[in-house]
C-alpha cells in the first residue's frame, strides 16, 4: 500500500516470527518454515524502518542482515494516568476472596504458548509462606495447561480470573503485591511480554522467571525486580517467599520510576514522532 502513494513504510516487530512458532512447536514442516523465512526477509526488505521493542531484537535482526540504518528500538508504552499506583485494598481482591494479609503474586495478561506459565502452579506448590496467593488474570492457549497442573498438584493457593474490563485495569494491577512474568526456556529471545509495563506502571515490583540473558530479564533488573531461571519453580518459590517477608516500599517506587523513565506514553510517542518526522524529511 505504501508504494502507490510514494509513502514510507514503517513496520513494528512485537515478536520475531517465525521463530516463536518454530520454537513453540507450532510450525514444524520444513517447507512451511522455509516459506515463512522468505516472507520474513521480504517484509524486512520492504520496510524503510523496522521498529523493534528491545536491543536484543535489534541484535537478532542485524545478525540476519537487516541494515542498522533501518532499525529503531522503541518500547511498548502506556498512558501515565491509565494505571497509577493505588492501595492494595481493592474490591477485586475481595471479590477473589483474598484479604489484606494475603501476599498476592499477580500474573495478569495472555497465557500464551511461549509463556511457560505452568511454572506458576509448580512454584505455588513449593511456597513455604502460607500468606502467598498466586492470582492468574487472563486467557490464552496455555491457560488450560496451567489449570490442569494446578489440579493435578492439589494446589489451593492459585486463583484464576478472566480478563477484566479495561476500566478495572488499574484496580487489577493494584491487587498484586508483586507482578509475575514467565517465559519458557529459550523464548526470551523472540518475545518481550508487555505485561511487565503494566506492573511497573502500578508501582509493583516484578519477579521474572525468564532466561538470564533476555531483554525481559534486563528490563526487570533495571527496574529493581528479581530474575530467576526460566522454568525453575524452586527458584521462583524461594524468590516469592523472600519478597513476602520484605518491606517492598522502595521497590514500588523504583518500579514506577522505571515506568516513567522508559515506557510512559509521552516519552515513547515523542520517539515515534521524531522517527516519522525524520522519514518525512527524507521524501
């Protein structure tokens, strides 16, 4: 569509395909993988600029021959006032049957095939602190697997809820004492979960069960959060138990500060405008 109008084409890469589909086992046939690779390269060639979400994505595409001049790193974003730090004493917490004495570990967002989210059930079974409650708010292809693993382990400290209306987004985020993000081993190089941004906006410390060399790990550590190895329920349970015993006031401030520094709408949209203005000047 850009060509007939003589327009510049900007593509935004949220996940690297077909890598995600191949790594998750969804795409197996060699001829289909080869066709997908051709489509991937064609898309990269057609774009005047490729916006990627992280430095890791930039390195991956550069290694595949995409010229550096085409690549621009701009993260996902949220409006500063859409999710604000709020009291943990929310109506949503009470609806779930949880009290203020419960230490809520919130997994909010898509439970996808690359999430490795069954580690939530495994970690819940291993937590030593009886106050810890895991809450999974969302939907996705892997949700049933998480539910089934919870049932098979006889875990009672995991609560499931469907996605809530957007008007309750801030309240849902405030319900968590900490936010949880998971990715299956090896998936951190092809996907950056946007749920991290919501946690940081709410001023909640983040625990990430992801590859140590992933962009998600670097983001969480830069915001003062905790990273444990992907797919390691013992390490995740220990991290959660330790946080349940700490005063997280400073970590909450660090989380919100990181959001405002990196992911606020004003900052990110300004970067897009700068990119578009630069491209328009090249016409």
